[in-house]
C-alpha cells in the first residue's frame, strides 16, 4: 500500500514482548505516540535493518537482532492500535450513523 493516505506505523507483533532494542530505544524513543512509532523511527529501522517478508497489512524488518513489524495504515479511515494477548494490530473504526438527530452510531464488523 502506497500513497498520500498511507502511514507506516511500528507495531509489536510478538506476544508478550513490548520492548525495543536498547540501541533503538536510546536513539529514537524519547517522544510519545505517534512520533515514537512513525517517521524517524521507521526511517531508522529501514536504514539499519533488512527487509524480511510482507505480512498482514505491512512488512517485517530485521534490525539489531530483532524483528519489527511495520504496518501500512490507510489514514483516510479512522483507526486505532489494539492489543490481543500482547500482540498489537490495526483496527479500522467503521461505523454508521443510525439516529442522525442524536448522532448515534453503530460499529460495522
């Protein structure tokens, strides 16, 4: 996925592991979301690492003897990062307004 509505976001895909390598953490992660998972962090990983394979909605990079998953997010849609059992994923927030006068919505699966 490429285009002006695409954002690369670092996700933790390994169950129970929410740590960056010490070197990456010391160099890049002094900021909060989204800066700590986008932009310079991604650029650094892509420069220092090696492409491994494409996966569900993104790709894997190996850098600093660790594997990192870079999700490609469609920013034209509302989205968030969710976690299940220590593994993060992108969830798009699709909804429909069911009572316009109340601005009441229902999520679409």
